[in-house]
């Protein structure tokens, strides 16, 4: 009985971990999958390869399937998110030059940071993000949207080049996923001022995506893939496994980076400025805990809303987050399932128990920094 | 066939860039410009107002191009991903050759098709040359490694060169590995032990 070969695209980042570990520790093989991981040079290339059928599945930025379903950004296609690959895990920071100008700021205070940025020079603040359809860009837009006086120019910079862009002054600030924030700090060209989760407590960051039609045609392979990734994510969120995870991720065929730049995201201890003492950031990056891999339809709706979709678009977005498949494929292997497939985003302020298939599950805070809440219940999934 | 399209080539390697420009000039397009880095792309796009931008599929700067396409309004000549679903063959050929193109929205396919075809042909040629070059380089590297491994055996076991090679080959056969891998392992081990 030979394994099914599955070609899965990814961009080498710390949050590719569920895919890398699924392959390296045999979670995929146990499901009968030969998980072939294919590194992609850019999100655009990954998207094209998936949409045109050269890849069966791929790691994607959570807004990508939604944007494609809404027909935005180049290549419209019906792409679904099978499950979340990670929640949170991004950082916002500024160049050393700007950090000096801003003076001492407490870590993780979006309001104070906005006030400080408004009082600086009047020219637009140039902020580097990895991709227009990324949670980084949406969180940045949401955050600065509360300060109409702040002039911002958003620039797309491939994350591996972000440190150069900061060093050369092409951008004043950056919003990136790990390890690139730590790489910027390590080079001494910038400082981290907050994490993505200070703007939205629980943001879907990366998702496992596949073509809608491929999913329909390959139910067994879809199930195998989801189960392998689920087991891998669960393994990753156990404290005792972190050293081995860092070891495997650092290997040359994956991230090809030194342990010290991978470690912060995996352990949640971030060094904010060069030579500083690491700061513990709770829930910095989650793969499994607090239902991190559950593709809440309300998250898809929030993304669509931020991308300017109308009620029809929001309904379509909800459809591409496949809570149905999550329940069907992962329930039988003991995944704890939330009772609902949607929640009012932004209402949870501290860890809260909610009804789930195994009694109760603990959801993590999902509040927004400005206290707004988003209820999409009135918008039916199309 | 009017050849008055403005074409922008994004390519950091100056030899490759020149190669693509020459191919397009030979084919009769006169407005061809190249830039190395996307960091100044917005200015270049404004300056040259390209109808079509050509860029290697493997170039990470594509994400920056996408952004410019996503935020620019129709007046500033938006660039849109070239994936003409109606021409599967051309799309697949472009993918295989490693070329991607961004085209001003609304430009007629028949006007850009030959540009893309010219680019595809040249990209294929360059890719072929590159892989031959890589293979030649690799072969040279491998030979050096095998020579070093032979040298180590000759010294350690006081045997002539041909015998040293036979030993390596036999070890490779017995273990079902390539000669180069055995040689590499020997060199690495020897470096660690010395």
C-alpha cells in the first residue's frame, strides 16, 4: 500500500511549522500521506501555483483565500481554507532611528504608540508589510484607521528583505511574521514595539488552503492532510516539544536559519531591542491551543469586511472557511469542537469556557485594542 | 502588428536583463526598459508607464508588484497579473519557462501575446544555459571532492590512486549510495577528525 503523494506549497517562516513537523515527525506518513513540501519564492507565486493546479494544497496568509473568493488581487479562484495553521505570531516595529525619536514606549500599547507616531514628523510613515492580502496589512490598516491624522504609506517588502529595507531607510516601520522581526532586532537596525495580538487578541494568521474543486474531488486525501496537520499542531503546542521543533525548523532544507532567530516565536520570549532581555509575550503564536486551528466563519467575515466586501461578499467569505470539514474530519479523532461555527469577534476579554463537543473548551481573548466588536450572524453564508 | 508597447523588465542580474531586452529589441519593440530592484518600482512605473512588466516567477519582488497593482487606480495604469485563463497553453508555457507578466488591465490579449511568447522563448533559453552551467559547476565540484577523498585514502592506507577509487566505488555499491555521497562523507569525517 503506497502513500498518496501530496504537493504542498509553503513560504519558509516559523509558522510553517505544522507542515514541516507533519512531514518530519511522520504525522503525515501515519495518515498514509507522502507530504511533499515545496518552498515558494513569494506569496504571488504560491497563489498562482495553487490556483493553476501545480500544487494540491498550500500554506496561505488567512486573507488570501477570502480575497481570491471575492475576486480581488490578480487571480480570482475558488480557494478554501481547510483549517487554521496558526493564530497571531506577527510583530510591529520601527527602525532604530525612529525608535530613538519616539523615546521610551511601553511594549504592546497600541494607543500610546499611535499618539507617539502622530507627534513625529509630518511626512508619511512608510510601513513595510509582506503582502497586500495579509493579516499584517489588515491589522495595520485597522489600527491606523483609528487615527485619521496619521499619514501612512504601506509598502510591500518580501520579509527576508525587510531588514535591508529598514537598514537602508526604504521603510520607517515594519509589520512582519517571525523570524524576520527577530532578524531585524538581531541586526540592530530596528526594535519591536508590539505584537499583532495587541491589536487583535486572536487573529487567524496562516491557513491550510486548497482549491474548492480539488477538495470536493479528493475527500480522502483532504481528510488525511487535515488529520496530519492537526496532530502536528497539537504536538507543537506542548512545551516539552519546543526544543526539538526549533531544531527541525532550523534545518537547511526548511528555514535554514540559526536557532536564536527561530526560538523567540516558538517559545514566546521576544527580544525587543538588540541586547535586551527577552520579554515573555503570552499567546504570541499558537498552532493548536484555544482552538487555534478552528476556521471560525466569523473570522473570514471580518477579513472580508476589512477588504470592503458587501453582505454578499461576506457570505461568500464565510463559505470558504470550512468549519464543516473540520468537524467532519477531525471530530472522529477526538478534536474538541466548539458548539458554534461563528462567534461575535472581539467580545472575549479573558480566557473563557464555552460549550464544546467534549464539554467545555477554553477560548483565548479575542478583543480588539479599541474595544469594537463584530457580529456577522445576520449575514448568512451564501 | 503595432510594436509601440512600453515594456518594463524587472531583473537584478544585468546579464539576464540585457538578454531579455535584446530579444525584445530584435523582435521589434522599441520601448524596453529594465530595472534591477523593485524598491524604486513605483517611480519606474510612473516614469515609463509600462503596458507590460516582465519578471521571473522566482523573483520575490513579485509580491511588491502585486501591491502596486492592487493600490494604483486606473489612471496610474494598474498592472494586473497575466493569467489569461482563455489561453491555458500560453499560461502553462510561461510557468514552465519561469516568466510572469503584469499587464495593464484591459489591454487586448492579441497585442501582448507576442511579447509574452518572445519572453518565454528567451527565458527558456536562459534557463537551459543556466542549468548547463550549474551542471558543469557541480561536476567540477564533485570531481574535486572525489579527488580529495581518494587522497585521504591514499595517505591513510598507503594505496595507489586507482585502488583508492575502487574502494570508494565498492563502498557506494555495497551501500546503494552514489560515489559522490560516499566521497563527501569521507571528506567530512576526515575534516572532523583532523
